RNA sequence: GGAGAAAUGGCAGAGUGGUCGAAUGCGGCAGUCUUGAAAACUGUUGAGGGUCACACCUCCGGGGGUUCGAAUCCCUCUUUCUCCGCCA
């Protein structure tokens, strides 16, 4: 959520910046400012009414105390009108505040100045590329075929138990999953991230805190009986740890990592690109989350990008980094770098990580603040990234490491797996 | 799931209708003393709205009500604790 003060101060800059998202925000911003005026005017009126009423109440109290009950009764009558008035004003105020809030929820974050223009993923800017693409033999298979051939993932069995998009990992497949999780967590911990275990269900307030609600309502699994949501990413519970917190400046930087399963309804995605592990309703991910001082958040973003690079280097997977264009940028992000691994067998890039700076957008909703050197409360910056999402890393490994007689395990994972080949 | 008790500032904890945004202690911050630190002493120390700045308004778990006036009374929800039951 954008800060009202920022909209008041630099309305035109905001409207201009949002054009990068291919949005004309003129009307909504003007409506916001109008409602804000109205809200403040109503607030002032209400405050004055209440002030008068408080004053009278005090006088009545004094009169009763000094035994002047009759005079008190006269004053009491005067308060009746004030009460009526304040009731109406309170209702007006609540309506205006609620409408204002609804409008603010609809405005996405301001893209960072480095965000390139564009409307689709075609327009994302490749900023880095590394690793060699292996030469596979003619019989190279996509991962869903490999999974079947070596009996390590059973998609049909998952359909029986739950439905499409809920695979069953078996034997060495399951072990490889566990190895990846441990390996990622270890790498993140080494880099200074504190490991956390968090709930996989969150309440409504948490959904609003990080911006999944109301924007992506339909993408989360919702448990009606308890009004809870299955998390689409660990970002939600981990970032919400700081909801309504005022932290000390000396607490920066805050670096957390967490492994969780992620649940996404993925309503409306079908077709060839969702085969196998490419798009699932439940998948595993190790996430990194940071809370930073505003002056340090872009350095932090860079260091997160470097960190993910290092992991991919160690796994020896060919990858590239994209700076997302305005049209592809998530609703709440100011700047996002996507990592994609090249899948030789599918001959396409697979997104495996997304690292973003949200600046104050989430912090404003979360009321996540820190005390600056003058003792004033300021909004912090939040960031997060995947380090990493499992299924497509797994797909990348299976497809890029396949040989005639089995799938090699990347060297760094062998100690975690306890085997060096799937055959 | 059943019965009872409770929820107040960073923490602990007073406050049962007006003088309460709220005693006191601890913690935090600033200062005095000290070569420095500790101790001691002095001052200061919640959040939001509003204002150029004040004034002023709101907030004592959430929501609603009674009253001229609510931290204090009533209703309701949530959470926590104790006991019982069940159980990984």
C-alpha cells in the first residue's frame, strides 16, 4: 500500500511512474486525494464536536460534585444534540476511511526507476547469464518421462490421493527433495539467514499484510470453517512476523530463511507448459526474507541476487537473470529479478527464483516500522526471494544431468543424498 | 470437548464511573559523578489522526451497548492460564 503522504506530496510523479505498469492511475489517485480531503475534514469536525462534549461532561461532573444538580441537568440537555452530531460524523468518517482504504489497496507499488518498460515477459531484460548448456544425446527426455522411467515421481498416484498438481515423490526422488531442502537451508544459514519454522496456514490479517489479499484472493486455498488460508509462499508467515512491530534501528538487517510447502490454486493455467513439475498446486520452497533500513535495501537486494547466483553455480545449472519489466512486475514489488534455469530437454527457460524489493509497500500495510535516530517511527523496507523453489530445480537437474545410464547427482548434493546417481 | 480465572504502556504491575493516557518498579534514552565503566542521583521515555507549530481528537485484547461522562458497568467474540477429559 502506498503512503498517503507520498500521494499527497507527489501525485504526478506517482501517476507517471505507474505508467510503466501500463496503468493510468490518474482517476484513482484523484479519487484518493478527494476522499482523503473529505476524511480529514470530517475528522476535524468530529474532533471539535467531541472536544465540546468532553468539556461539557467535565462541567457536569463539577456541578454534581458541588451539589448544583439543576444546572447540571440543563447542561445535560445540551449534550444530546452533540451526541447525535458525533454519531453521524463518526459514520461518515468510517465510510470515508473504508472507501479510502479500498482504493489504496487497488494501487500497486511504484516501479523502481531501473524497471524497464514493457507489457509481457517478452519485455523482461536479461541482465546476466552463466553456465554451459549441456549437450544431451538424441534420446534425451523431459523430466516427466525421466520421473516415470526411474520411478521417482508418481503424478497419477497424486491424482488419486488429491488431484492434479499434487505429485508423489518416491525413493530417490523423495530423498533428492529432502537433500535440496537441507542444502538450501544450509547455504542460507551460512550466508547469515536465521532458519525459521512457521505455520503453513495463516489468518486473513496476514494475507492482507503481505498483499496477497485482496489482490490474489482466488489464488489461495481457503479453509472456510476456520477462515484460514494455506500459504502460497513462506513470505506470508515470515514477513508477517513483523506485523505491527516497531523495531530498533540496530536490529537491521533482519535475515530469515524458512522451508515450507507452498499451495497455489493456479486457477486458469492449463496447457503444455504446466506438464510435470512445471506448475503444481503444492510444491516445496526455501525462502529468504529480509527487513532492511530504507537506505540499505537495494544493497540487500543485490546481495540476495549474488547469494542465489552462488547456489546455482554450485549446482552447475545454466541460468540467466531477468529484470522484470513494468507489465510483468508483481503488484507489491518495486523491483524484481527472476532467475531462470535452462532446461535442455524441454528447450525452454524455467523460472526458479524471484527476488524482490518491496520498499515500504508491504511495511505500510504491515505497520512495520523502526525508530530512526531522532526517535521518529519510519517504515522499514521488506525483501524476499526464493532460495530456491524445488520443483523446477529438480526438473533442471533431472533434464540437464541425464546420461545414457542414469541421472548424475550434482556434486554438492551427493553428501545430502547419500548416492551419486539415479538409475 | 467440560468447568473456572484472566487480558492495562518494551516488560512487570496498580487502577471498579469524572481529578486516568493511566501510579509504581524494571528496562530504554539523556545528563551529573568517574580516567572509563558500574553504582548512585536527576530528567526523559506508548501509538495513531490533526496542525507551519500548538490546540484538539482517538486508542487500556477486538466489536457492540448503558451513561452527560467508561480502563472501570453490560453483551459478544478472540486469546491466555488453571483443573478435568482426549491425544501425536
